[in-house]
């Protein structure tokens, strides 16, 4: 028999809630990161899945490599063109609404992709997916910034970034496995349905914080992109007038060009050349490189922080190492006839790509004024994705004459050229002490 327990007084309950409130807030900001991690996971899984089933699409619809290239490129063109607009909208509308509506929209489009029966269906749905996914990153990065101040922001964004690689692996491996055993449409039904389910979870769990809640955001509120500012186009001209900014944009275009080639064509390349199953090709095309990139991002961040304390161009030097270090590995992927060497080459490429990726925006922020950073990021990202969009088609045409192996190896020349261009930029425009930039403004030589 249980004894009588008197009710807890209301004032005690209120005191307990007040006592727990700071801990609840602290825990919730990490719950936000976890929720957005899964959103970003599906963002990348959905976009990668199509490449693992290219052989099935080719078989069912009788498509050429050039036609397949437009299926991949349609996403990139729309994503690039909508990106800057999505950033502006993200500064003005409720970010929870943008994230959830974007997730539900692109998940529905992913399911619709599985219903495709004609070539134009695939191109249309991929373009619509690029439209929906373009709104995610501007809104989510802003949301995380308002929950995490300077003391936790880097960790929060680093954890979130890991979902990019995990989603790419899952999209390639799961879509390939399901395509082989249950038909190419099955992976799209799975990812789309899980994305819709996650959308309803976010409706209940995700909260919109006050804008500029963190001290770091308040300190840089003036950097927000505002199309109503009369000097917006003057800002753009100033940004593009800086030689080092132009170099960084060209380098980013080249790096994205090569990355797009590998994400688009590597699954089919392994299927055709090494006679891998659809499942094994999808997993092998993504898992080694993406896992290595996770390691490379961590090493690249640590190395860049150390080098940048010594001199101004430390982050750019780390990117040079990533680009030039990846050249030989990229060449090997197309040249070798050995699967172990191929996997080793992809691991090497992925690691050095991580060194470069870790510092893309940090290096840009070193050479633009704080009040121009949002505009500069939008410009650079959009131009780079347009560069990536042409890559699948260029390689598809070139492979008709030279073969896919030669084209993959030849893409190492792009890495070599942009690596040397970056080295030139560092030597010419980023020499000097980091103390010059203690206030956050670029050194004279950078602009």
C-alpha cells in the first residue's frame, strides 16, 4: 500500500522551472543543431541519389550521357540562380517557415521524381528540387547564428557541416542499393517520405528565435544584405574590384567544377569500367571520399587557424595545399585499373578537398570588409554553382571522344591551374602580418 503524498505547492513548481530554464535553453540550442543536421542530411541525400541510378535511367529511358548530364545540371543551374534571392528572403521572412516549407517542398519533389516516365520529367523535377533546396542554407545558418554566440558557433556549424558528407554518402549508397534490389524509384520514395515526416516533426519542435539574439550577430548586423540600400551595386563593384576576391571566385568555380564531375559521373564510371553492381558503385563513389573529407575539414580548420596566427594568408595557404595536394589523386582515379588504388586515390582526393572546403568562406572574409561579407558570399556561391552546372555536360561531350577515364584524369589539370592561381594570389595580395586585420578589415594589399 502506498502512503499519501501531498501536492507540491505552486510556488515550488515555479521556482523549479526558473532554476531549470538556463539549462533548458542551453540544451535546446543544441537540439536545434541536431534537427537541422537531419534536414541538411536529406538536402544532400536527395540531390545525390539520382547519380547512383544513372545506369537504370539510361536502360529504361534510352538516355545518352549528354542527356543524363542535363538531368544533373538542371538542379545546379536553378540552385545557383535562386541562391542570392533566397538569401535576401531569408533576411526578411520567418526562417522556421522557410526551412520547413523548403523541406516539405523538395521532399514532395523527390517523391514526384520517382513518378517520372519521360526524360523531361526528370529535368523538370531536378530543377524544382534545386529551387526548394536553395532556401535552406541561408535560413538555417542565420537560425544557428541566433542560437549560438561566439563561444559555440564554430562547433555548432562544424557539427552541422558533417551532415553534408553523411547525406552525400547515404544518397549514393542507399539509392544504389535500393535501385539494384527494388528498382530505381524506391530510393526516391524512401528519402522523400522520410523528409516529409521530418517536416512535421520540425513543425512541433523547431522554434524561431529573435533575430540578432547572439552578441556576434548584433556586432555584425550591418553586414546584412539589403536590396533597399542605394549603394548595393556600388558594393558589388567594390567587391569584384578586389583582385584577390576575383581570384577566390575563379578558384571556387574550378574546385566546384571538379567536385561536380565526381559526384555526377563516378557512380556510373565504376558501374561501367569496373563492372561493380549498382549498389557497390553507389557506395564506393561516395563513401571513401566523403569520409576522408570529414577528416580533411577538421585538419584544414586546425591548420588554417595555426597558420593564420602567423601571417595574413594562412587560410589561403591551407587551401593551396588542398588543391595542389589533390592533383595526383584526381589523376589516379581515371588512370588506374586497380580498384584498391582507385579507392586510395578517392580517399586522398577527399582528404585534400576537405582542406580546401574548410576555409572557403573564412578566406573570403579575410579579404572583404565586414559590411560586404553577406553580399560577397552570395556572389561567390552563385557564380561557383553556375560553373559547377556546366561540368557534367562538358565531360559528357568530351567522353564521347576521349572516354570517361581520360576525362576524369584530365580534370586534375583544373585543380592544378586553380591551385597555382591561388598560390599566386597569396604571394601577390595576401602577404603580411595578421595583426593588420585585427579590426576585421582587409589589408591594403588584398584589395
